[in-house]
C-alpha cells in the first residue's frame, strides 16, 4: 500500500482503529495517523499503547462515529478500514464519504473478516456445506502444521472470535466495486483469503473457489 501512494506525504486515517493493530503498523512506517473509533474504551487503549506518538504529535485519536468525521477533501494519503464496514447502518454511503477524504493518488485499504454465519445465506445447499466444512477445517490444518514443526499449539476455532454474531455480517462486494468505478479510481483489487488462511494448503480450497462466493477478503484501491 505504502509504495502505491503517489507523492506520499505520510498522512493516514485509520477508521475503526480498535486497539491499534493497523494504527501501530502505520506509525512504525512513519505515517502521521488519525485514529478514529466509536468506542471510548478502545480509544483509551490506543492512548496507553501509543502515548509516545501522541506526545510528538504523530498520532491523533478521535472518539466519534465514522459518520461524524469532518475533514477536508483529499486530506489523507492512505485510509485504512479493518473489519468495520459491516457494523455501519449504511456502509456504502460511509465508504463514499471516506473516498472524498482520500487525495488523488491516495490509496484506501478495506479488510473484512468472516462471521460464523456468513455461509448460511449461500443459495446453494452444496456451497453452504462446503463453506461450513472449509471454514472449520482451517484451524485443524493450522494445528497439524504446528505439530509437524514440533510446536505444541492448541487447535483453536477462530470463527468463535467473532463476538458480534450478526447474520448480516457479509458485505456486498459488488457495491464496493461500483463505488471505486463511479469515483474513477485508477485501479481497485479484491483479494480473497481462501488460499491463505492455513499454514499448509487446504485441499478444499479449489472446491471452495468453484462453488462458493468467498467472504474473507480485502480491497486495495488507488484513487
């Protein structure tokens, strides 16, 4: 992402920053970061973790809804949004608003994690079955990998980490793609995680790709 930005002035907006997974990476890359989160608790964690960056004015933390952001058009070189859009009542409109804040030549990065329920809306019963098996087999393959290399790591079903449990967790990626097209982005690319979610290849990945619509994915788009 960093290398894609034209005339990069190192100004980044991390929307829905949470505990600072992306915020920290951006700061370490030399960005001046504005981290936004609706949760006061998350913002307090950010303040504690990155206090040194607050003191040298490399980090600004804003406790506010994404919809209430008031920045100038084209203010940011890079905008990141990790597993946030599905929480918004109208993420399409919110994404359009974010696009205004991105400068010409800037890059937006949108990442999305899966929900335990996301395959249940699959129209095909066979696809429904494949998604269920594939999604829950990934931790088993990861565990097998660790055993092969001699590490004792418990098998954890990471699908349980999604504490929202929202059946409407899925994003309409076609709508996201249309935003980039209408805003005349230089390019946009969606990358699915179906081949990269295990440490060793999951043999179901080929069947998964053919029968299902992958949900875990990220977008990289340059304006």
